[in-house]
C-alpha cells in the first residue's frame, strides 16, 4: 500500500506542473508589460495610463476566471443515483450482465434517465458504484463521476464539467483578450526594437551601446509569446463556442449520446438561445463574470424529442425558466434538487423493459460506441 500511496502523491504533484508553468508565464508577462514596456519604454504618460488601465482589467478577469476553473470542485451524482444496499448486494452477486441490468432497471425506474449505453442498457459506473445521470461520465484522472463532463484539462488540473464549464469558457475568452491586447500594443515597439537591434548588430556597435537593446529582450519575447498563445487559444475558444451553440460536450461531439430512439448528437439541443442560456444562465448581466449562473442542477437536462416515442415523451423534463444552481451549492446535491419520475412513468419504463426482453442487444448494435480518439480521460461505459 505504501508504494501505491507514494505513487499517487507523486502523480498529484506532477499534475500541477502545467498550472505552475502557466502561472510563471503570466507573472513574467505582467513584469515585462508593466515594467519593461509601460515604465521603461513608453515615453508618453497618457499612453502609459491608457495601456495600464486596460491591461489590468483584462489581467484581473483572466486570473479570476482561471482561478475559478482550477479550484471549483467538479459536481458529482447525488445519493439518489446510488444503489440501495439490498440491490447493491444482489448486483455484486450476479454474474450475468442481463441479471445485473434487470436490477439496474428496477432502481433506475425512479430516476430521470433518458440516455443509455450503446446496447440500450442503464449506464452504471462500477468504480463509483452509481447509476450515471444523463451526460455524466467517469474521469479516470479525477477518479470520480463528473456531472456533464466535458473533458479533463491538464492546464487547469481539473475536470471541466457542469460546475465550472462557464468559468472555463470565460477563462479562454479573457486569456484570448489578454494575449490580443498585449500583442497589439507591443507590436509597434517590437518592430522598432527588432529593427534597431539588427542595425546595431550590423554596425558592430560597442557592448555598452548594445546593452540597452539587449534589455529590450523582454519586450521582443513578450510579443512572440502573446502571439503564440493567441493562435492556440483562438482555435480552442472557437471550438468550445461552437459546442455551446450546439449544447454538446466534447465527449458528446466525439461520441453521440444514445437515447431510446438511437444515438443523436443533437439530443440535448434546444435552439441557439436556449443552448447559450444552459451554460450562461438567463441573466445576461452576469454572463461575463466568473459567477455560477448555469441553468439546472446537472442531474437532469431537457431533451429534444426526435421521434416522440412514448417513453421519452412521457419522461422529458422541462426545467423551470428561472431555476439556476446559483441558488444551490454546486455539489453535493440535496434531496430537494432531484427530479424523480412519477409512479405512472416508473411503471411504463419497467413494462417497456420487460416487454422488450433482455436488452435488445442485436437491435441496438448499430448504436455501439466508437473508440475515443481525443485526449479525454474517462473510462468506457459498461
């Protein structure tokens, strides 16, 4: 046990290396811009004040959103999704997957679940021993099930999901603004110093005359770093804006969720405006602030009826327009936050499952999950 515990501690320590690297780069960029550029390079006081005000605004929002993304704990399934003691014992004793699924179906009849495995079964995490809510996945890096998991990001050393997805989007937005502002305001001085440096080198000036030029290394390198990060962040930010507009997670973009009617990448899409509100909330005045305003509780999500089948039509949950987990802690969730199904729907789900037989594995084979090709840390669903 001791070597395993030590190894785990080492892994957790090494996981902070990317975060420390980003923090060091940000600290250096602050020094290079404020001290080397604004104080020692820019001659105009008015220009200095203008640059410093907008720089610090973008810097504060960038650091605030980055902090919230890192230190917001991922939301986990509530206790209603855990198997009761008796069913858990029966599940562990059963060797046949069909019998295990029958147990899961009995428990899941009380829960608002609309997504299934590729074979049409109940999504269950053997590691966490919970029935997975819709859009919930197990993160192998965090070793826990995360509500509406998007991906595990090494640059924040955290799992991006329901509780911090808005913070992650704002982190990308403000980091892009931060880099764009630096690159745009440094560009003229970069050209000036680059030209001066090449001219003095060609003239073989004495070292004391070159020292001032070499001191501008921070300004020159600052432009390269800002431009490089700007290009990389722009592509990632654009991709996640597209995902928000489609109401998809990164996982769902690569592997469509499976409903009763089959797999559907647009199963949770409610239209562009409602999709945006799912992440940023109803009150637009809070959209640009790293404050939790996302709609819902992370356990249930309104779905788009594709074929209007009986089970999904009866079970589709419409969230209250003013309901937001800004009024409720991100996790763990209380009993009052879980929307359980009615007795009529409960019976309908069980009758449908028993009538269909075991799991209709042959009928649903076409909905098998594809191999994950992106760098998302999660376990395959059973």
